[in-house]
């Protein structure tokens, strides 16, 4: 996530200077694209794993008074 953090820092710096445009070299853009693609693929995998889990898991709890009178 280094490339994404660099981009965030660059946008914040540009905004702080009052500029309206951000420009990044193609190599940085490609690196950020690869990073974002990896993040999105991980998110999709996570969503698929969640979807495969049982939706209605029943948890049974029994409480008794023990020796309480």
C-alpha cells in the first residue's frame, strides 16, 4: 500500500498548496493500479468467503441457577 499512500500524500500536499491538478508519472500510476487491483481482488475473495459461511448460525446458551436458592 506504499504507492497508494504516496498518492494520498501527493493529493494532500497539492491541496495544501491550493493547486487544482495532480500529476503523477505513468510508472507511479501503474504501480498504484496494481496495488488497487490486488486490494479489490482480496476484497472479492473475502466477500466470497463470507457468502459461503452459514448465514443462520444457532448458538444455544443454557443458564441454570446452580446452587442458588
